[in-house]
C-alpha cells in the first residue's frame, strides 16, 4: 500500500473516499468541521438528518453529487470525545476499513489521525489505521479459476495536523503496513489447503522469506537428521504420512551478537485428521488451519524483517501431517522425546504437543531470552475463550504480563489460565514418564502442563490460538492472529 502524509490544506483534493470522525458530544472532528464549513454545512446536515449518534463502531456513508470533491464520505462514530480510548478508536478504524473494502475506492483520505486517544500517541494511531486499511484489501483467490480480484485500494493519504507529528505518523504507518503484510502472508499460508501446503511447502516458503532478507537465515532439518537428534516424539506424529516432516529453523539477527534471542515456536501441522484417533468428518476441512501457529511465526518474521527491527528472533516450526495409516502411531504407543522423557500416546489426536515438545527442547541451543510457542492446540480453548481471546499459559509472571499488555495494545488480546501442580498430575501414565492427554477436564491447561515439562530451563509462555486463528462459517478464513500481538511484544522489548 502506498501511504502519503498530508496536511489539512490538502483535504480538498478530489478523491474516491474521505474518512472522518464524529463524536457523540462535540460532533464532527476538527478537520471534518473545516470540510463541512467549505461545503456549507451539508455534511453535518446529512448526519443530523440520518439521526446518527456517533457511538463507537457506528458508521454512515455519504455519496455527494458528481464532481463534488470526494465520491464517497465515510463517517465513523467515536463516542464521547473525552472517553475515546484505544478500543473505541480501533473499533472505528476497523469499521471504516471494512466499509471502504466494500467500495471500489482506489484512494482514500483518512483524517482519523487527528483525534485525541487516551494514553496513545500519533505513532500508535497511525499504526492502527495503516494496519487496518492495508489488511482490508486481503482476499484469497489463488485457487479460483476466474480471477475474482477487483480493483483495490492503492493509495492512502493520511492527515497530519502538525508538521511536528509527521515523523511519528510515518513510523506508525510503516509498522501498521508491515504488520498487515505479515498477517497477509500468514493468512495465505493458512488458507492454502493441505494438498498444497505441506511441511515441504512451508519449508520452501520459509526459505524464500529468508532469501529476501540479509539478516535472516534458514535451516531445514529433515527426518533423518531428526532421528539423529532423537526427536522420537515429533517423528511419531509423521509416521502415518507420506509427506516428510520438516523442522524449520529461521534465525533473524537484527540485534547485536550477544543479545539473547526471543524464540518463537509455531505448531505446523499442515493437516490434522486426528490420526488413528480419527476426528469426526464434520468441519474436518478446518484442520488445514492446524499450522496457524507456524504461519504466525513466519508472518511475524516477515514483519520484523520489513521493519529491520534491532532484535534477535529465532523461529522454530515443527511441521508434519497427522494421518491414519498402517504405519501410523497407535493409542498406547510409547515414544521417546529428544529430552529423554518418555510419552505414552493415549490419543493420537493430541499431536500438537508431541511435535512441540521436541521443538521446545531444540530451542535450548539458542540460549533464549524467552521462548513463546504458538499453537492451535486444543478444542477446549475454543470452548473456554471462544474466538475473541487467545489462551495464555506460562512459567513466568513478567513474560505473561508483557504478552497480555502487548495483546491489549495491538487489539489481539490473550487471557492467562492457571497452571498448578494439580493439573500436571492429570498427565500421569502407568507406562511412561507422562501421558499425552490429561482427561476431559481443563484440556487447555493440561496441554500447557505437558509443554511445561519441556520448558523448565528457560522463561516460557504458550499461546493457544485454536479459537482466534481462523473464522468458521460463511466468513471462513484465517485471521492472521497473533501476528499483531507478537509484533507489538517485540516492539515493546526494543523500547
Ligand atoms: N488441532 C487440534 C485442536 C483444535 C481442535 C483446534 C478444534 C481447533 C479446533 C488438536 O490437535 C487436537 O486435536 N486436540 C485435541 C486434544 C485432545 C485429544 C486431548 C482436542 O482438542 O480435542
Ligand atoms: Mn489433533
Ligand atoms: Zn492438531
């Protein structure tokens, strides 16, 4: 997306669309008022005529007469001017972006930078606007024979009230646009079906990504090498598949040599049938999304490479299919993980933790500052938190706190669940060190406890994105989450 920063004087330019804000109490935002005055008050007249209240998330579209400046004006509600907080602002921005996407506008002039948002600066506002406007242009048409892609938004003019704000707005725009591009990449990978998006394909995509960035290198570990490393748990998941498993390791070095890296570990199951513990067929297609953790790691790396963030980040993606076969793992099988811990596989559908545990053990060699794994790990998390908030578990209060704050700032929230000894006891096995399932109760927590057994040597958190990574039903498709959260978390570590 092309972004240009403009002053109030440039508002009168003819264009496809203008986005303005409206407060419940004080009416039109300042620059919109200027516009309105120039147009003899017909914007405010229209708003009043429609009985528009201006509550956050409310919106209105105005189509002025031909030849009268903008072809379309989108008015979004901002609530009470003194109460405008991050959440309400983002709601308004998102609404404007969604409305804009339903039009044929190729350019837009957005004035929402001008309003005061509690506890947020110009950079943050610009970041939100750019992220949502760029993200609104996403569509997935690669596999449709007729090219359904329409003319899309190409140019955004963003208002800067004071010259002194230009730098902050520019930085925010670059961040927002890069986040949207990372989400775009994550969505494409996730929406690609399992017959295209295999572990090998993910490895190719990672290799391509690393090829585009001087500061990034990639290492793809194949099954033979995994065998040598003792990754019996990861390999046990791949046994039933004809597609070879891959362990993808990306190293982004934006910081200095002695900076300990943030390690991101993403579950990369490119299709999860459940294996011998096979899933019911209803909605099984959605299990192509079982690599959304991996996609978010690749998306985040794309974003931070684009922004050239001065930080070291390692991405580790254990990738495999989970399929039934004569050679597949069976319930009751005992496998030995890279850490030496033996695991009784009581349910082959609890495969995510089996691939993650070996990747988490592998993570140690990078001397990580923190390790965060991201996984569509449990259906129980969808029941507990729905599709609005991702699950968070971890062994360190400070890390969990900063992830939680980053999630709120990025509009990509998480909620921490408890992880006490009692839950861990549910994983007892009569035949191995640990069982891979902990019973029906607290499924998200026992999954976290399982991972917790492999992360004792470092600061660690786990994000369960089973509910938040994709939408079902009519709007079926990947969301690109939690790229915004992870990027915000990394940005915060730099500042
Ligand atoms: N990928 C699934 C988790 C999942 C299920 C995500 C539904 C989104 C929607 C995972 O591999 C899985 O099958 N988990 C099992 C664990 C159980 C066997 C302990 C589950 O949640 O049912
Ligand atoms: Mn499963
Ligand atoms: Zn799975």
